[in-house]
């Protein structure tokens, strides 16, 4: 992929995250902050399909953004053909693993498996 | 010599005897024989107009001729005499001791360049990255037939790039750039500014070629806009601005 395409995704995911994370934080304020994090309330949140879709989106956006950001940092830290290939594949694997594990949590909780 | 009287201060005894002295600390390092650099100190006298380069040459002439320093034009034109002067990348021939406002002047080789000896550094990486962005007009019709005229440009078209054409390849910007210090493959502010210089030239047709060259993993995106390149450029080139303009093309804000 062209570096400019990757960076467009990087900036795009950053901007989209700002919006969605803002909604996510505002949701904490609908009830008291501590209250919104109580066991029952968290579970209730996960049952709401629109909210779960938003959580999943935040997970994907920040996994993509964060791991690409990590790729950038690692590329600037050290150079070399093998190292750079390892970094590129490593962050994609990390991205997929994090999204996979996060989605598993979201889906299982939504379906009442916890 | 005839007495010169000051216009501003009638009581000044003699304008030519305002000489003061300063401690000049020169970094000495020979990679072939030394493990690390050390400073040699010299007390040199200077006038209001004495440049750091003149002080170094004074040391070479009267104290230690083995100090290695690169220079040529002595007038901020050739780009040879870049070095760290009191910690900041500057041209030695374009920096007056009096303007430094300090009793100690420390000169060291530029950062992000391998040292050849003392203050002289290797420019291979800068020349390589500069060459990489094709620093010349790309235009099929650039060979003039006998009856043709040169390409005309309006003052507005010249304005688009002329600031960037002032680059003297001194490398101060690359020396100040934080990315340059950790990313050994980064193309660097000097080359990026020159990429913009040609892309913005109405006579040039190589925009897509050059944008392709800088759009790679160690290309333009590794700039995080520290802006230090533009702060140290002695010719007012403003590489950081050129880089943002180039990003504009790549992100679709400019065409
Ligand atoms: C939601 C708010 C966020 C915004 C607006 C944002 C924005 C940005 C932007 C614009 C860059 C590019 C900087 C540059 O190229 O110089 C960047 C880089 C980066 N971001 Fe984020 N980001 C956000 C959240 C996150 C989060 C939550 C993480 C970690 C999981 C993260 C990790 C990184 C990393 C590691 C970089 C690379 C550093 C760099 O390129 O300079 N960001 N971010
Ligand atoms: S852009 Fe300025 S600082 Fe950089 S090499 Fe050219 S003249 Fe020197
Ligand atoms: S000696 Fe030429 S730029 Fe300083």
C-alpha cells in the first residue's frame, strides 16, 4: 500500500475516533461516572445494539490507528530490510489479534454469554 | 592609521580599537584514531564584525593549523561551513561572534552527519537524497531548437518556487531535524524542500514522478512538523512549509 494511503487512513481513523470517543465518554456522564461503570450498567450497555456497534467501531479505528502509529515509531527507531518487514507484518497481526479479541468480548457480552 | 571618529558617540576614542576577546572551544575528533571528541580551547580577539569562521581560521593560522574545517565562499553562498555554534546549526561565515552574546563560543560538527575530522562532515547522504528527488526541470521540450525562446514565467509563477530555489545545500536543516537523527533512511528536509521547488515550477512536468519518490515509508510522512529545519535555514527557504505544500498534493488539497 502507498504510504500516503496508509497515512490518509491514519488521519481518518484519528478524526473518526475523536467523534466516537467523545460520544463514548458522554455516555459515561448520562448517569454518574462511577455508576455508569457498575457491573450491571456495563452489561446493560453491551446489550444495546447501537452502542455495541459504536464500541466495535472504536475498537477497529483505534486498533488500526494505534498499530499504524506503532509501525511509524518503530520504522523511525531502527532501519533494515528484515526488521522493517517484520514490523509491517507484526503490526498487521497485532491489529487483527486485538480486533479479534475485542470483538469476541463485545459479541459474547452482547449475547449474554457472561 | 588615521583616527576615525564615531558619528553616534563623539567620545568614543577609536572605533578600530573595540577589540574584545572570547573563548573559542573547538571540538576535535579524528574517527581513525580517537574514541571520542574533546574540546580544545583558544582565546581569540574579535571585532564587532568578526565571524566565527574568521576566528577558527585565526586559530589555524596562529595556534593549530591541524583544525579541520570546510569553507570556501565566506559569504553564505557555497554552503560549506555549516556547524553547531553554541549548540545551534549555523553557517560559521554568516555568524558574527558579537551577535552570539556570549563570552564562550563552542563549535562542533553538525548533528546527523558523520564526522570526517573535527568540524568537517560527510555530505554523501545529503547529496544522495537531493539527487533522488530529481533536482532539475523535467520537461520533454527543454532542449531548445535554434529559433525557440526560453520558457517564459510570470512574476506570480516565479513567486511559487523562488524562495525554495535559494537553497545552498548547507545541510543545516538536515542537521536540525529530529527525524534525521533516528531514521537513517529518511529523505530529509533539504531534499523535500527541493522536491517542492521543482514541483511548484510552472516549467516542470515531473510532479507525479517526484511525488511518487517521496511517498514511501521513509519519505515525506516521516516529517512530524518539528519545524526546526525552517528555524535554522540561513537562506529563508522554509523547508517545513514546502513539506506541508507537498503533503497538500498527496492528500488531495492541492493540484
Ligand atoms: C482519538 C484521538 C486521537 C487522535 C486525534 C490521534 C491523532 C494522531 C495523529 C494526527 C497522528 C499523526 C502524527 C504525526 O504524523 O506526526 C497520530 C499518531 C499516532 N497515534 Fe494517534 N490519535 C488519537 C488516538 C490515539 C490512540 C488511542 C493511540 C494508541 C492506541 C494512538 C497512537 C498513535 C501513535 C502510536 C502515533 C504515531 C506517532 C506519530 O506518528 O508521530 N493515537 N495520532
Ligand atoms: S533548505 Fe536552508 S538549511 Fe536546508 S540545505 Fe538549503 S539552505 Fe541549507
Ligand atoms: S564559507 Fe561558503 S557558506 Fe560559509
